[in-house]
């Protein structure tokens, strides 16, 4: 099996993992703040990666990394799992899964736009058409939310999340040239947990009140979204580049929206589905340019 096929398959696995994680996060933070849920999730996956690193002897590779690579990994982790996920979790709490994911699925567009000036990639007419479809999707979803009187802050959070993620993905793309997949994936999680620790003084009491059921659900979200999802995504970026990995993994909103309607009983909305279809078509055009 060639590298392209393996990279695309890894991106699909990451999409499925992220969709499953989205559902678990929505359920797990029903009675918890988005920040507290994210702190618990990042700490849980950091422990998991620490065990894997100890067994595989990967810590020696982490300690051997140059300071500039560690700094870049730290910045990538903050944009991806502290800043970006802060916006994402808040959007989920305010708007629900099926209304949030069509907007946050636009992150491949931002990745490609940043990749042009920073990585020297060309933007073809097909990419521009794809971008127009993605923007149209956002407009349709926003109008649907206005009719439903959805909290406008949720929409703003949903827009900011993919922009933040795109910075993280761009830096990760650059880092895969110098750091092995497992080392990079696990180190990003541990550094994200370090960064999110600044919120501990404010949310420490809330974390102590997490129930056993909530802990199991959020741990499941950590395994699916951050252990499996992030490892396979970093693998895909390393194999085929962010300009392919990001658009392919963007099929996760289809999975997440379907799961939300079936499992969480979120009401379907015609405009939301139209926006989702446009967003996916835009992503496909971008990814096949």
C-alpha cells in the first residue's frame, strides 16, 4: 500500500475519531464548563502518552529536541488544543453539534490559505471556487441560526476555532519534517496540558466535582479525539502534507452531525444540512485541486 493511500486512510480514521470525540465531549460537559472539560481531557491524554513514551523509550527523543523545535511544538499545541478548543467547546455548548461542525469544518480552507504564503504553495482557481462554497456554507448556517435565535457568541466562537486550528496544523506540517510522528503527537498533548494549566486556579474546584460518569466519558473523548485522532492526523500530515490531510479529515462534520441527530436527538434543519453539503463540496474541490 503506497504512502498516499496510507496517508488518506489515516486522515479518515482521524475524522471518525474526532466525530466520536465531539459527541462524547458534548455529553461529558453537560454540567461542566468547557474549560474544565478540556483541562480534564488534556491531562488524561497526557498520562496516556506518558505511559506510551515510557514503554517505547520516546522520552529520550523528546529531551534531545532542539529548543526551537520544542517552542514551535508548544505554540502549535496552544493554538490547537487550548485556544482553538476553547472556542470549539464553547460553540458546542451554546449551539450544539449539528450547528457547530459545519462552521468549524472550514479549517482546511484556512490551512491552504496560510500554506500559500508560508509554504510556497500555489492557489488554483479550483481552490478559489472551493473557498466560495465554504463561505456560502457559513452564510447559510448563520442565517439558519438567526432564525432559530441561536446565541450569536456561539457563531463567533465557531468561526474562531478553525482559524486557530489552522495555525496549529501549519506549524505541525513544518514540524513533521524534523520530529517523528509518535514523538510529535505525544509532545503536543503534554505541552497543551502544560499550557492549559494556567486555568487551574480558577477551575480547580470544578475539576474536583467531576463525577465518575463524567470522568469516563471525558476520558473516552481523550482517547478518541486526542490519542487516536491526533496520532493518525499527524501521521497523515507527515505522509501526504497538510494540504491533503486537512481537507480529507474535514469529513468529520458529516459523521458528527449524523451522530448528533441519531444519538443526541438534535433536531435536523434543512439549511444546516445545505450548509454542510456546501462546506463538504468546497473541501473536496480544495483537496483535489
